[in-house]
């Protein structure tokens, strides 16, 4: 990982746990490209979580505390209606300067540092330019509840791809629908991660030789 050198390993079973595709071209493995090489497919990639902050016109009671999908959608509508800020009117402002500097330092150090590094903004004095972005992927590599990757073969939409499993945000066991509930990402990590490991342990046999498949 330090120098980018590639190492190839032969394995009878491989678990893809590369995370979601929201940052596919930035400091993350592009598992979607790996799948393209294997002529497989990813499932319901349209279902993304976008996550910002803002509100009143859209959620008079909850306002900024409305659910993240409502907030994200509202921000996007405001920007598309020409109500954004900046030269291109392509973002909105998040104000934190109503909070005391000591509170920002103690409770929101990450946001303060990120705003300073990437936007050149001092959050104690200036607003942060923000817009909706990818927060979580509900779609991904289609799997069954064992974590085994499935593909369409003939009339069978759940044909197991031998020796290939996936877990975490990279996988899609179809449990979230179009809007994941808070903390339910633990299902992808803990439940299906464990299920994948158990499946490999159950189907692997010591000393058994598997022939490499040419894609």
C-alpha cells in the first residue's frame, strides 16, 4: 500500500469488502472496475444517500433536524431554482459562527479542520460552502444472505458465482430499499460480514485445489 505495488494471490474464495463506490476515484479501490473485468454487475446503483444540512420552507417543524433525505432533496431544489450562492450559484452556506469558538473546537474539530483545509474557511467567522454529496450506497454487488455474489444465468436471477463473496457497503443484499434507516449499515458490516466468513469456513476444504477462472 505504501508504494502502490500490485501483489497477486491465488485464493479459493475471495470476499470483496472494498466499501462503496461514492469515492471510486479517490483513495478507494474501484471494485466496480473489478466487476466489469469479471463481466458481473452491480445492483441498484441509483440508490445513494446524499447528506447535507439546511430548511424551514420544506420542514417547518423539524427544520435542520429533518431526515437527511429530506434535507438533501430540499438543498438540491433550492440550488436548481437558482437560489444557490457563489459565482455559479451551485452551493449553499452552512453557518456555524453562532456557536462559541470553544464549542467548535471541542465538539466539531473535524468540521473546522476540513473547512479550513479544503475551503479556506474559518468556521468561527465565515460560512462553509456546502452541497449534497454521497453519504452511503444502498446498492452494490448483488449477494444472497450468505454473502455469496449472485448473477443472472438463464431464468435464475440468483445464480451463485463460485468462490466470490461480498460484504459491507460494497455489497447489496437488498435490505435497505431506497433509504437506509440510521445505524442499519451495521447489518452490512456485522451481520453479512460474519455470514460471509462463516460461509467461506463452511465451503472451504483443507488441501482442496481450485483452478483459476479466466475472465
